[in-house]
C-alpha cells in the first residue's frame, strides 16, 4: 500500500505541497526499482523527509533516515504534486 504512494511520485525532481509548505523532492530508483530513495527538502524552511524503501522476494521494508516512520508515512499520504512548467 505504501509503495502505491511512492510510485505516484515521478522519478527525478518534482515539487510538492505538504502541510502548507512547498518541498523540492527527488525520487531515485535503484536495482531495477527494488530500492527506492526519496528525499524532500522544505523550500525556504528547515524540514526534510528522507527514506529508503526496499522490495525483497519476501517483504517490503520502509527505512526512514533519522526520523520516525509515522512522519514519513504521513508525508507520503498527504503531499500534493505541483505540476512543473
């Protein structure tokens, strides 16, 4: 289910709105899409979101970087993509 939210993010750079702030977000896929890195930085602010998501033959693993899983999940479920250009 969480993977569905991640797959809605374009690969590469995009901008999103979250909790009234704009974020620059980068999604990078590795290992044929079995490892995904998402990093979002609040533009003009100090907040950030950083996570790795791994898909193995037996399970899927969310690995937030220096923050709680709840913070990452709330971000992924509540962001809105901003169309570029």
